[in-house]
């Protein structure tokens, strides 16, 4: 887990739920940070290939922070700031992991599917 | 300079917004650009996906979580810039929209341009996902891209395990909520940011367990090969040396010449293995947290999406977009800050101002060419007045004077930039990532985290002789996941270049198409082509 430093500036808090359980977190946190603070990295999300993944970059690049926020699946947890009453759900079952793959795929263009490349165009 | 009057962003129809100058990114480069434009009376539209302005270095300074004794003076120095930016936004001199992501960008083709944009050339269309989760389209007459840098994707066995994070990510958690790992982390890799984080952790009372440094121990020899550069980089070098000395004094072990690294664990990290150059023995270390860093590289999505040419820079081990002297990358588009090549925060600020000046210079030129149009536009009034000729002459004169002032200011900024960057090149030399890293990883190492493609699979596919990274992508799905190839792109090109004996520019990089940042299929249903429906919902 991540712990808040004892000399941290006093910051207003909001209450969110993670997998149904309520937590108070500083209002400056992203959803991914809130989950790392209270649940840690283990079991953050299930990857389509089977293993677990957790946030790598915290800045919108890696997409290993995908999570369900207020029933909307596959949000980038590191780019969404917590809000009072937010319902966060980790995507840990196989169905969710498979759905993630389809929902977020960087779908290949026609050229790529035909196996063409810049170099041979 | 009052000749450029502020103009509200206007909708050409109910849904489409049009802005005179759009700045993408509110890091030091974007903030400085918007502030310089505001000084000239021009209200820029600034879009940034973060909650608050600041960019990577000055993140969350609107509500700093830890003081300068922990984070260092360089971080808190940003408060002045962030404060000035927020003040200007409050006064309405900057149209700042946080929580807004740009996921699509294209140049208006000429026909469309005439119809939509009164024949104004060089405009661009952007797809923007707002804080409300709704996608909208807007037209930018002029565009400053200041989307910054990201940490390089640095693969080794097990880097996909929970418990492995990038050092920058750990720093973001400190800035965002004073969050630190429970239990001391192991840090690994190379580069100034790795040592900065180690030092910040130490200041916070959580010294890192160990630093595994992959750099060959050539520091001093390399430094002295370029005495002039060393002198120009003395500020950076001294800062680095002070941090290292503090870490040493505190007893943080620094292992140099690390040649291989692996993360171990089942569903989460439990330990690391490493080996040093010239040492047959493998060392093991138990840890819950491994924070890695291998330098930062320009964030490629927007420039690539616009089709801007990139060139391989061996010293930075990165593709860098081609920019002209005035930082323009194509008509109507400028690229400022670390997104155009790593130069650091001070340089990013300078480049932001330079880009703003280049925009102002163009507007001045417009004013001198066709004064009547611009005056009419700027005032939103069409009816000519009796004294209009006289006013135009006055406007022209003051525009000429302003153009001269802009030229002087730019020249001074350019001079400082040249000096600063020549010192920076020494840092590049000190922290060059190993060029053969990817090819010498064990075959099971994931190169594409999203699609789970290993180095061995890529090497096998390379045997079939794909012409370039796009074809390799079609063969293996490498780069087809939601990160859009940002963590694997350069590594794939690198592997291909080495295996096929070609140079990096010839191999090139993935072709980047929209969406430039991930947008789920659900969000696509609200995409620009449907904006009218979206608006009425
Ligand atoms: C994780 C990280 C931590 C760093 N920490 C330090 C540090 O402590 N000290 C230091 O000297 N240097 C640091 N750097 C280096 C950094 O590049 C600075 O030199 C500086 O922040 C660069 O300024 P910039 O304005 O060019 O870009 P940035 O500061 O990176 O700002 C770019 C902005 O663009 C926004 N953006 C990017 N893409 C989009 C998009 N598609 N839509 C909307 N908005 C977008 C981002 O949210 C960001 O706010 C760090 C870099 C990284 C990647
Ligand atoms: S943690 Fe990398 S995209 Fe969110």
C-alpha cells in the first residue's frame, strides 16, 4: 500500500467506495492513487492474458490502471480525480478483462490488416 | 502591444467552437505560452487533461502536499508560474480548461477550410473529451503543442508485475497526495529523475533500500571530454553531485554498472534479481516495490498524429520531432517544451514564450498585410468609419513597432536556449540508456504490455522479414493495445533495426492514427461526427 506522509498538508477529504467499502481520501487524489493508498497494487486489475496488473505510469500512458468508475468500465484511473460519493470497482473477473480488451483495442486499420507498411507503400 | 485584441472563442454553429490560438498542455511550456499571449491581449484556449495546471514537474502545486524540505526548491519554484497562470485564467485572460483530453487532431483540408474557416489557412480540427466525459470538436486557427514528455518504456523480465512502477509515477503520488510506498522501495535504472526521487524519499524519512544504476561508471571521464559543456551544465552537475553525496551520507547503497535486472513474484512483486557488469554472481533482494526509470522521451501522440517528421537522436536514444528555428512544425503549428526534445523545465518555459512570440509575429504580419480584415475581425464590426484609413495607418505603424520588439525578445530567448541546451547535451551523454538493452533481455520479457507480446515472439516474427513496425504489428498485435504503442514503439523499432542491420530513421515508427489517446468504444459513440446528438443530450 501507499501511506500518506505525516507531514502532509491538511487537505479536504471526500468519501468514495472501493468495491463497496467506503474510504476517506484527500480530494487531490486520482482514483488510481486512492486505490493504491487503500488496497495497494496487488489485485488492482486483471489483464486479458490472466495475470494481474497495476498502474505503472500514473500519467495516462500505460493503461494498466483501467477501472470501473460509477458503472463506466475501463476508465483510466490515474486521469480521473476522486469526487464525493464516487463508486469505484476493480475489474478482477475474467469477463471484465476480456471486455476490456475489446473496448479499448487500438483497432488495426485496413492497411495494417493487409500487412502493409510505410516502408513498402 | 494592444493591437491583438482578445476575442472570445466563437461557435460557428451550435456545437463547433473556433479559437484563434489553442495551447495543448498546461506544463511550463504551455503556461508560459498562454501567459505571453495574454500579455499581448490575446486570450488563448488552453486544454490539459490534468486536474490542475503545472505539467509533470509542477504538478498539483495549486495544493502542494509536501513542503520544499521534502520536494526540493525546484518544485516549489513553480508556484510563481502556476499562480500567475491561474490568476490570469481567473481574470479571463486565459481560457483554461482542465480535465480535458485531446484525442484526435487533423489539418483542415483546403476545401473544408474555405467553407468552415472563411478561407483562413492552416487551421486544425481537434477532438476533445471534456471533464464531463463528452467529446466535442473544435477548430484551432493556430496551435501550440506543449504536451511534454513521458517516461521511456523500459522492459525487463517481470516489469508487468504489480509492485513495479515508474519512478515518475511514484513522484506523482508524492505530489498528488504525499503518498509513499509502505516499506522502502528499490530504485533501478538511470537518469536525473531516479536520483531526484531517491533524494525526495530520503527527505521524507523513507530512504530507498538500494539504487541499482545501469550506467557504466564513466561519469567523470565523459564530463571532462567536453569542458565547455561541463561548464554550461555546471548547475545540473553540481545539483546531481549534492544529491548523490546526501544519499551516500545517509547510507543508501548505490550499485553501479548493473547489467541485468528482473522482477520476481506471482501476482505481485516479491523481489528483484540483478547482475553487475563483469560479475558472474546474480544477486537477489526481497522487496515489495521496484521503482524504475530510464529517462524521459517526447510524448509522441499528437506530433505523430499530425504526421510531423521525426528523426532518431542517438544521444537521447529517442525519436525527436523536426522543428524549425521558430519551433514551428508545420504551417499554423508550433511545438514547445519537452515534447519537442528533452530540455528540462526552464527550457520548456523559454520555448513556450518563443512559440507565443512566433504566433504574435504571424498575427502582426497579417495585420500589416491586410489591415482592414483584421481590424474588422478583431472588433467584430464591419461598417467602415470615416477615419478608418487613418486608424489603419496607425495600427500598421504600431504593428511594425511591435514586430521589432518581438524580434528582439525572441533573439534573446533563442540565445539563452542555445547555451542551456548545449549544457544539456552533456547530461544526455552521462545518462545514455544502453542501446542493446531490449535485444539482450531474456525471450520471455514482455515488450508490448497491453497485448502481452514477448521479445522472443517479436524476434521470431522478425524472421519473416516484415518491412517495418506497422507490418510487425499486423503479424504480432504488438502495439495494438490501448497505450497505442507508447511503451513499446521505440523498443520495437530498436529491435528491428538491430536484427535487420538497418538504421532507426529507415525503420521508423508506428503510424499513429486517431484515437491518439485511448477512448473506449462507449466514448467513441459520442465522438465528433455525432456532436449534434451529443449536444442535445
Ligand atoms: C513523470 C515525470 C516527472 C517529471 N518530474 C520532473 C521533476 O521533478 N523535475 C524536473 O526537472 N523535470 C521533471 N520531468 C521532466 C519534464 O519533462 C519537465 O522538464 C517539464 O515538466 C516539461 O515541461 P513541458 O511543459 O514541456 O511538459 P509537461 O510538464 O509534461 O506538460 C505537458 C502537459 O500536457 C498535458 N497533456 C499531454 N497530452 C495531452 C492530451 N492528449 N490532452 C490534453 N492534455 C495533454 C499533460 O497533462 C501535461 O500537463 C518529469 C517528467 C515526467 C514524465
Ligand atoms: S497508470 Fe498508466 S495510464 Fe493510468
